[in-house]
């Protein structure tokens, strides 16, 4: 098996090198497969991870909030969809002032979701089905209701320095570094407030880079670092397959608490108008996560009977200020970092107005920047940004999904993307839960609230709750169900042969089964008339070209611009409302028509000369391996 795999990778590399020599299109970037990594790839490197918010997935008891029992009740959906793992949104005990990202106890499940026993049942069910379970983990801050913070503000040892506290002007009038009014410096939180709030028990201020209810932990304190390592071990010991570490680029701040410079000197004192030199992306953040990686590696090295790959997965999720800053999460020098540093390029940099050149820059920039241990991964949506179907429209959302599943690496699917769920813009100020919106006002909150992208999953058209709960009580769902649930729901999607759900299910199966996608080469093309294309090739295997028309009007393209040796092409996948059909054989590959915003994935066939070249390469590769092994044996 290893010999066959080595040969596949070898001939794939030769295919890339050969095509580089004959390809005439100058707008092409090639990403070579990494042979050493591919042969020993981890379970996550071609995974499809389904990111869900348990509060919005399914409600088992009619209280208006989804829970772990609800997830178990709908677990068959994940199996039918074909995903290989779950990224489970925060389930730790929390006052829910910030969607569970404000943790009051890292070692307990919030009663809103169930109990530790139910989580263990979920792990058992997932592992029996071959699915991995990764928990969202929030190390930057706790809830103000956490025992650590309560003891800290009471000045109880050893918790006194667990958080970043500074005395106010009433206590330290002589200190030069205390600004007028007692605030230590000009730092602002991401949640539209000053980053310092006064402790209600005294005159001290505590730092919070997010909501006022979420005080930042002090990682310059060795006890805090040890506490967090102990919590990670607590969950890894209980069988979770990994942790997704959220907002890790905010863990450390400038020890001198220096003011951050304004971008526009005469502009407002706001987070958006500040150059975050002292509160984000500090080198200390990376070093700490590299230390955490050694903890994860302890579990990887441990012997687990009967488990082929028992690696505990470490994911970093951080909106860093640059591509280079994101790639550093994989490691620096000889220090290893995350197994997966989440790549938000498609989510944050691609817009409805992006041209083919921008797609190429974002995708190829990531692939060409990856370090040897880096893993390509792709995200179209998450809990912080508008849903992809709302940003681009349903047809373009399908095309973007087709593009993502063509690219090498791990795919993250945000719950609801598989049925084309859209943002619920009808959520009123009174119904708003998200502090990112609530910290503004009733006039502008819709510009900031993330609630529209966190609404309940739409299972069917029943009971006014879209099947979110089978026994709804008088209490409304924690967020209103989108009004389009009557036509946009899973049951409706499953009843159609050409739907978003059917497309996702087929793409996931293709992504998991295709040798070409896992081991093949990658090329991208900016074609005439604002058309973007990707080619995945592995000599001796099926070759695929994904072609996106980024225009609202129809265009034509020539397949030979993507693959010079292609002689025939058939449609493997097509977006929802395009003119082409799956299985269609294209009659004229030199003049393929695409409707506005249509995307197709083509299976390409080459001439006899190309197949003869493959056979020759296979014979040469195998002969070389046999000779090499014979010499070693002698």
C-alpha cells in the first residue's frame, strides 16, 4: 500500500512538472504536493468538519434553546451529509451574556445544553459512526461570574493576579501612567466600549478586549498558564478529539500598557481607528500556543490500542492582521504550532465584486505561503460573518462551495450552509442577544449584530419553529427562525434532486473518495472575461477542472486554456440553476458556455499520447523503486 501511494505521489509530481513545461497560459500558479506529508497525512488533513452552534441546532425539550440531546436526535443528518467531524460551539457553563463564549466554569457543561453524561453519550455516538468531535475553547477570557474572577476582585490569593487589574486614580494619584479619569490607557474593546471597566468592589479597573462581562486572563502569571493546561487535559482525557482555540491572538498585551496609535489622528477613539500594536498578534501569543502544542503531542505519542491515528487536534481560530500572521500559527523555526490554523481568506477577502484575479491571489497566496507542516483549509462562513448565501446569493453560494471542495485540504462547513440558509435580518432590537450589537443602539445595531447568522436550523416547515423543536412551548426560540423556513428547509432540499443539500452531500463524498483531490497537483487560472478556474491533476487518475463565471452575464471559455491535453470533458457537478446537467458530455470543449454566475466541475479526458506517457512513467517509477530496494537488500 505504501509503495502504491508513493508511486501515485511521484507520478503526480512528474505530471505537474511536465505540465509546467507545456502550459502556455501565463496566469497560472502551481502548488506541488508535499510527498513527505502526504504519505503520513493525519486524519484532519482531508476532513470535512461541520461547525455548529448547539443552541441553534435542535431543541429536545421545547425551552427554545438547542441542546446536546437535540444534537443526538438529529445526528443522522450529519451521517447522511457525510461530514467526518463536528466542531461544537461552546458548551461550558456560562451566564450566556455572549453566546457561551463567556465561560464561568471550564470543567462543566451548561445545564442549558445538558450534562457531562450527555456529552459523553455524544462522543460515544460520534466515535461509533467514525466522526471526530472538536470543542470550541475560549482561553483569552472568562465570564465575570467565574470563581477565579470573583476571588481576584476580593484580592484572594493566589487569584489576585489571574486577571489584568490596574488601580484607578483614586488609589494612585501620583502615578504618571494613570490617565485622567483613572483609565490606565486608551485601549478599546472590540465590542464598542473602552477596554477597561471599573471593578464594582473597588476602584480598580480590569481589562476586557471583548465584552465588559469578559475579563481578560493574565497569561504572564504562570499559575494561569498552568490552570489552562489543566483544563485542556481535562477535556482531552475525556475523549474529545481536539480543541479549537478561539481568539488566541489576544492572549497577551503590551506589558507596559502603552497607548495604541490612532490611524486617523483627528478621528474617533474607537477600535476601528486604532493600530493594534499592543493588544493583538504579539509574539508572546504564538509562543504560548507552541507550548500548548507540546501538550497535544503528549496525547499523540501515547499508545492507544486499536486506534490507527489518535492525534488530538489543535486548531487556532484568530482574525490576525495579515496572511503572514495567520501562517505563523503553524509554527516558527523549530517550534510547531497548530495542526490547523484556520484560513479566513475566502470569508473575509472575497466579496460579490471580487474578480478572478482576487480569487487567485487569495487562494494561491495561502497555498504558496504554507510552511512544510501547514495544512490547507477553507472557510466560507462562521458565527461572526454574514452567511454565504446572504453575501453572494444562492447560486453563487453553490459555486463557492464547489470551488472549496475542489481545493486541497480541510473544509469547514458552517451549519445551514448545506441548505442555503440566509441571515435573518428581521431580528428586532428587542430580540437581539449579541452584545456586539447591543453595545450600540437601536438605530445601528443591525450593522454589528451577529444574531442573524446564528438563528435556528431549518429542518422542515412545521409548527412555526421550522422543526427546531418537536414540542414547542409558549417560549419562543432563543432567536427567531428565518421567515423563509417554509421554502428553505432540509426536508424541502432532500425532496429535490437538484438542491443545495444534494450538492453538498455529493461534494463531500467526492472530496473523501477522490485520490486526485487528496494527492494531486493544483493549478489556478485567470481566464478571459473574468472567469476563474482550478485544475486538479494526478497522472493515471481522473482530472478535474472547476470553472466559475464571476459575471452576471453569460460567457464562454476554452477548456484547453486549463488543460492543453484535454480531448473530452463531461460535467461532474454543476451549480443549482445553470444550463448544464450532471453527466452531460460537452460537444465542443473549445467553446463551453456558462450562464451568469454558473459554476461547473468538469471531468477531463486526455488523448492516447498522455496515457502512454503515464504508463511509461509508472514503469520507470516502479523499476526505480525495485532497483533501490534491491541495492539496499544487497
